[in-house]
C-alpha cells in the first residue's frame, strides 16, 4: 500500500519503490515531520527526531510545569503544519486572526482516512488520476480555539515519484475569523546544505535558470503582480550542492495556481530548512465564512538530479494535469499573423496571408489581435468582443480558410478593458482600481475585475456570441498586463487578488466545457502566466514574445525544467538574424509554428521552412510531444546549448546543438543520453551507424569550425535488423 498508517507509533508513510515521505502524530496531537528521501525501507526513526540535550526540556520536565514530549520542542522539531505565535519563529504556514485580535494558531490531529484515487478541487485547477494509480490521505486537524478545521490532503502518484499536497480551511463557527496566511505546503528538512534553483526574469526573458546557495535566514521569492508573472515562476528546486542534471538529490515543487504566489525557504539557527509554498500572503486577508481551498502543490524527489525531476513533471503534466480532450492528438502546424502584420490588415491581407501560409505548410491559421471593436491601434476596444466590420469580414476569412483546408483560430484578451472602449463607456467600474485615486494604465489598458461574477458573465456571453456564430478551432487567450491597483468596487481588499484568479478560472473553465474541441493556447505578453494552473485549461502556452532563437535557447532551457515541450509555443518568426533552419531547429523543441509575413518569404526561406516542417511531421508527436527530454548542454554554463528528445520506445531521436560564440576546430564530442545502449542507431546526418553505448559514452564528433550560432540538428533512428527483428 503506498500510504500506510502505523497505529502504534502513529506514523504515516507515503511511499513508492523510489521515494518515501513520513510524519507522525506526536503526544500533543501535532504533525511532526520525519523523513522525505530515497525509500530505504522501514527504519527506526527515533534518532531522526532526537533533539539532543536541551536545557528547556530539563528545566520544564524537572519542575513539571508543562508537559512536553521528549522528542518535540516547537523551536526545533521538524513539522508538517507548524503552529504560529509560539517559540517556533521559522514561519508558520497558517495564520488566523480571531475575533479578539489574537493570532496564535495551532492545529491538532483529529482523524484521517486513506483511499484510492485523487480528489479534484472545486473552483481551482488540480491534477487528476485513476484509482489504480493514485492513493490519497486526508487528515482532519482542528485549531486550539475549536473554530477552524484544516483538511490536509496528500496524494501519491505511484509511478511518477510525485506527491501532491493541498489544504482546505473551513469555519466551524462563523465568528469573524480572518485568515491572514494559508500556505498549501510546509516541508521541514533536517539539513540546510542545499542549493535553491528558481526561474526568474522579465518580459522576453522568462524563466532564466538561477542557482543560489541557501543561507541563514529566509529567501522569499514571490509574485505580487496578480499573475504568476514573467519575473518569477511558481516552480523551484532544492538540490544537493553537487546535484547536476544527472546526479544528486533534487526536490522539485510546483504550484497549481496562476495568481500571486510565494515560496519561502528558511534556514534556522539549528541549520534545519523550512519550505513554505502557496498563495502570497501580501495583502491577503480572507474572511473565513466558507471553505478556503488552497492551491495544490506538486512535489517530486529525484535521486538522479534535475533530469529525473523533469521526466517526472513532464509525464505528470501530460497525463495528470492537462484536461484538453484532444491532448494526445498531434497539434496542427500553426501559423500566427501577429509578427507578420500586427494590427495593420484588412480582409484581403488576411486572405493573402492564408493562401501563402497554406503554401508553406500551415494547417491552422490564427488571426491575432486587431479583429474586434474598433481595434486599429492598441489603445482601444479591449472589452468589445464583436467584429471590427470596417476592417474585416470575418465570415469571408473563415470560409476561405476552411476552403483551403486550414483550421481557423482567433485571439482574445478577455480579462482586460481599454478606457477607449464601449464596455468602459457603459461600465467604468468594471476595471480594477479606484477612480478617486489612480488607475495606472499599462499598454493603454486596465484589468477587469473578474472577482465579480457579473463581469465574468459579461465577457463569457460576449465570447460565446463569437464562438457560437463562427466555426473556430483555436483560441489564443492573452493577458497583456499585470495587476496594478487592486481595489474592487465590491470585493474586500484582502480577497481581491485570489478572487480575481478564481473568476478567471471560472471563465476559462466554462468556455473549456462549452467548447471542448477548441484548442486554447494561453499567453500573457508571452510567458507571463506559464504555470501548472493555466496548463489545466490551456494545453499549450506562448512561451515568450522573444522569438529571437538565441534568446529563446535560454527561455526554453529554463522552461523545460518543469513544463513539457508540447506545452511550449515556439515559432519560426521573422525576428532577428539567424536563418530559418536555425530558427526551425530551436522551434522544433516546442509546439512548433510559423509567424511572419508569408507573402514576403523568398524561395530559399520557403525551402528551409518546408524542410523543418517535414521533420516536424515525422518526429513531433512521438519524439517531442510524447518523448523524454534531455538538456545536454546549458547555455547558462557553456558556450553551447544542446537539447535532445527521444521517443518513449527509444527508437527515434532529435538533437539540437548550437554554439553562441565562434570557435575554431576544437576537439569536442556531444554525448547523448537515454538511448538503448544495446541497439544501433543510424545518424541521418552522416548515414553511419553507431551503438547507443557509443553515442552515450563517446558521443557525436563535433570537432569542426563553428561560426557564431552554428546550429546543428541531428536525427537518429534505431536500425532495424534484417528479418524484422529489432
Ligand atoms: C501579446 C502576445 C503577442 C501578441 C500581442 C497582440 O504581446 O504575447 O503574441 O498576441 O499580444 O497584442
């Protein structure tokens, strides 16, 4: 059984063949953490929770002033749900303000149950799994004041080395209780010799890899932008100092949430580490009159470095998170109009684009921004989701597209409003912020207050009018600014951020359910909302507005740690100086598409695009979309970047190698990983046969002149033996 309760020692063990996670109920009814690591079978954990000699214990025991357990002291013990307002100053996951103003928060065990399957969260995105694959543990805890119930849920996805945890707080009696902090996860570790790896950046620089050594005190990483943000991502890793791609212990943490998040990593004076992860508590004050469901945290532990974590997370996202009904069907080769014509088009321009896009292999044509309201410039019409008839005859365009055999997609930015819009003229209080003070514009727009049902419904019905009337196969869902002033006309200040994202989830969920065949792609000025929450609704997300392939190396490299290639929108675009083969080789390691003025392509460029398309059609589904991904060389550490993806059956392989600065004929070999050492592979580039063992131990010979940005794409296929045996 993957989850066991040993009643004598009151110990829970959550484990599979690789990993084990355990904690106990101590004599005070608190949950005390024991171990998270490699599964080493059962062991005597008493030495793990031995606190050594402690004057407080001796003193208190001697005088019998307070009963304390030999193995627990709240300043030093490892906890699962530590109390707030006591000796433990490492930071507690939950802080409640009671009606008398006190905040001492302490939850004690009441009951538990273990069952097969995985509960789905209401109103929040969450993972799913079949009963045979997942086992769950629910623990009911009640606070000392007997006013709040806390339901902690753990689920183990046995085949993936993944454990999820989430938490729901419910009022036992409604007596003016405010929740000031509700982190979904606390993990205490007995040591502090770890590195923290997080993924940070900016617009056009999303999810850059950053590694730092933990130090005494707290590292606090968060987003308070109202979305998961370009600046930080709700995914991070704690790893041994010497952990690498292929070795060492690494623990990955992801939050299934798209709003403000925070993770705190505290190293105490005792050199223990506490990790908290969940909704950012900045400006958070929740009136606990009904359940507060907190987002799910996904944890994985790898005994073989970052690569193991990546494989676990990629499989988990593909199989247990994305809900889109056609998620396992090959995605159509997408052409997007944005970088070709921006807002400057008319019916004829788009018809010409469609004709031309067809000739370079497009299967889905996406009309980006500019088709609605009076959107001829980017300062107007967000909120007016009806056709800009002076500019475009949408029916004609869609008919033409379908006649040509292409699917058709449309851009929306549903959560925004321009002051220059019909919606704003009618309802200026739909925007967040107070007109009495200031509402800062960004890209000429304000954020709609999706914490209010009526506003969500307004946008929902407007979108339905378009999606019901026209035959639309794809929607690009954009979000082009972060939240500034977060004052709502109706929602309490401390609840706005979270309720905004709940409203957004409701809007997307309703549309997903009403149009289950539409492929939704997420976007937020590129990759400003690339997270596990959005992936529940959007099976792919535009990774970044940066389409320069060299910059993209860094972005796709960082993004790949948690998120599978099939979720990363990556296009060959007109931008920057490399040729289309280089752009294509990098875009192939994502959800491949095209984005330029197709009418202006010369014959060489067309030829190059078609060459890449062929590779896409032959290898995308099995190798990129469903396969295992390896980061062979890091652009953050070397002059090179190399990606490799291999089909699950280990027969087909794509490898991209690129250098950044020019190099002469230096002696160098590129070692592959994940091949079958006993099989032979034909390297299509030189026509020669190599064994898997050779390619992994010696590698592909790259001793050659490399101009700056020389990009090589290697294709390997397993050699089938004569007689059909492989
Ligand atoms: C954002 C997106 C782009 C494009 C524009 C349109 O910046 O990231 O891809 O859709 O909006 O305004």
